[in-house]
C-alpha cells in the first residue's frame, strides 16, 4: 500500500516537473516572441523614422528646388524687365532721332527746297509769284496737306518733300494732286502740276515719278537740282 502511494507520488511529482518544464519552455518561448516582436517593432520604428526623415529630406530638396526655380524665374523676369527698359530707352532714342529728322526735313524744305523752287521752276518757264509752306485744308472732316505750294496767276505746283523718296510716297502725292482743286477751290481754274523733292531719291523711284508726270527735285551738295530733262512734259490736274 505504502509502496503504491510512493509510486503515485513519484509519478505526480514527475508530471509536475514536466508541467513546470513545459510552462518554463512556453514562458521562454513567449519571452522570445516578445523580444522578437519588440525587435521587429524597433526595426519598423527605425525604418519608419528613416522613411519619414528621408521623405522630409526629399520634401526639403523639392522645396529647395522649387525655391531655386522661383529664383530663376525671378531672375528671368528681372532680365526681361531690363530688356523692356532697354527697349524703352531705344524707343526714346528713336523718338528723339525721328524728332530730329522731322526738324531736319523742315530745315530741308525751308532752307533748300523753298528758295530753289523759284529758280528751278522759272528755268522751266513757270513764273513764281508766291511760295507757301505747309498748306493745309479741310472739307467734310477730311484733310489735305501740301508741303510746298508754288503759285503764279495761272499755274500751281504742289511739292511733296521727303527725306528719302519711295514709290508709295509718289503714289500718295499723285492721289493728293487729284484733290487739290476740291480742297482749294480758289485754284480751280489754274493748271495744277506736281513735284517731289527729297534728300535721297533711288533711281527707280525717280524714273517712276518722271513717268507719272512729276517734277523730280533732288539735293545735290548745298542746292537742289531738277532731274527732269528738257523733253519732260508735266502732267496736269
């Protein structure tokens, strides 16, 4: 009986030890898993932190790149603004030059064409009684302007003056001559003729004006000369 109890007790204690070992093993396994989980969490946390840091750095770089682009754009706008300012200065200089050219053209008309017109047209048998500069007339809200008007009792020569004469200038003056008697009716009974005068007259333009029946006056040195030959017959309007 006692021997049976002893065997049962030994068997019990053996099972208890086995259970303790199993519990300890499971505890160790659980501890190991906790440690592994903690390690993984730390790794993931470190990776997350690294990714966030990397993303932050990337974002910083993108902001820096954007800032550089804005700076580049700002420099381009500044360069463009400087170019516009340079262009404005060039336009200002051009306006000054045009103004000077206008003054020079006025001096050309007053100092050379006007006094030479008397001599030139008298040499062609056209007596000159009056020379008027800058004649303007308006009718029905339309205007006509003649640079130089050379007049006697029966004849009138309307002179268009240019710094450099072009085909278009000649055509415009031909159109203007058709309107002289309309805008200046006091001359309706007179023989109207036309002339062009310029500092520079290309050869083809001079020939064109000649064929259209216009007197062609050109600057030569300090005076004006007439390019029309003795065979020339002026057109009449």
